[in-house]
C-alpha cells in the first residue's frame, strides 16, 4: 500500500525513539532517517568498537565514539532534515521517562533487562513498542500496542546465552522493525498480537499468535510505576507500586 503525500506528512511530523544503535538499531535508524522521520531520538551508552563493524553498519570509521553520537552523524549526512536527539547513556528505571516525549519506541537492545523496562514503560505511558531480537541466523519481531504485551509473551527473562550474530540477520529484522514503525505512523496493519519468527539459514518464517495473560501484572494494570527491583535477575515483577 502506497501511503502518498498525507502519509509522508505524518512521517515528517512523528517522533520516534530508537533504544540501541547496534546491529538492529543500525538499519532501523538508517531507514527511518531515509523515510524522513521528523524527530529521531537515539539512546545508547556504548562506544563503537572494531568488532561492531560486521553488523553495525552506520558507524564506519568512528571507532571509540559513543554510538548515539555516531548514529547522529550518520543521520545528518543521510538526511539533514531529520532532527536527531542524542541520549548517550543506557535506559534505566531512573531515566526511562524520556519515552514520554515520543510517539513510538523501537527496542533494539542486546539484553532482556532493557526489553522489560521498555515494555513496562510503554504500557504505562501508552506508547507502541516495536520489538526485535536476533541470535545467529534467527530472529523475531513484533509490535506491542497495549495488550498483549512483551510480558504476556515472556513473563520472565530466560538465561542469557552469548551467541554470535550474523550481520545480515540483524539487518533483516531491523529493517522489519523500521517497516512496522512506518506502518504504525501511516495507519496500516502491524504485527499486533503476533510474533514473526524467522530462520535465515533455512529461510523458514512463522507467525505465533499471542493472547493476553490474565495474570500479566502489566496488562492487568497492577503495575503502577517503573521500579528497579523489577529488573534484577529474571526480571519478574516483585514491586507493583
């Protein structure tokens, strides 16, 4: 579906926050900037390292620079009409209120803790949360709007397993995230209530239907704030207010 001049105007007037300017964040930032997003917030507390270059394609030649600052330079060269707001730190329960300034939040972190913070804050602040995660050749993407939320999908964090990420995998699923953002802005259907999972090794993709969990502490409205106690160990909700 072509969204035309009216859709492009909506894109230009939108404010999108991208949390994580790494493997997933790179294609998200590149394609949203190219699409002409009005305001692009970029959150990342890490610095560019040589090992990042095989998948974090927007940082070429800027080793040692903060990733959010590096991403800003990329966007300014690609599309200077985009206003870029840099947050050169990692998201925590103490600073997550920056989400309130944006229309859509795109989660591109490399850890479960940040995903849960983003999910819970997006439900509380009534913001769409575009999620993706990748590992080796595999990845997943979804758009959480209200309920079901990410905690309906994963009530607690599984153990982290360090696995190599194929750069192209991050590129594919980050591009899907950017597509979901553009569809949200222009009023098209998104992956609400669904997880799209794919294996680029076998080229098999499947959709998983999600249902709201009656016992979800976030969707139920029991959670009244973002508290640091809820993002330790397996990130289960232990404090509600």
